[in-house]
């Protein structure tokens, strides 16, 4: 329960990053394989390191939330040129 907000917002950010990959015409198979590897690694880390990480839950949530925020701002800033193309 301590990491639930990080999981929710992290999944939303993963969707944003996947959409950026599609917009950049990244090979979908390569992206899927790399995504699967990342999910598997996070599953293993979460399975075996959760008890250790509980001591640092506040710091982990802050750092993770900050990273998600920065990636979101970066995604929005990258979308501005494409949005400007629709304006007259």
C-alpha cells in the first residue's frame, strides 16, 4: 500500500512513453520486448526488495513522483510543436 500512488502514476507515465514511442515510429516488437524486460526486472526487484525498500518508502515515493512529473512535462513540451501545426 505504501507504493500504490507510485504504481498508479507510473503506469500512466508508461502509457505516455509508449505513445511517444509510437509517434516516433519505434519498432513495436523491439519496444514490446524492452518493455517486457523492464516489467520483469521491476517485478523481481519488487518481489525480493520490498521489505528493504519499506524503510525508504517516503524517499522512494518522492523521487519516483518527481521523475514521473519531469517525464510528463518533457512529454508535453515535446508535443507542443505538433499541437502548433493544428493552429491557424
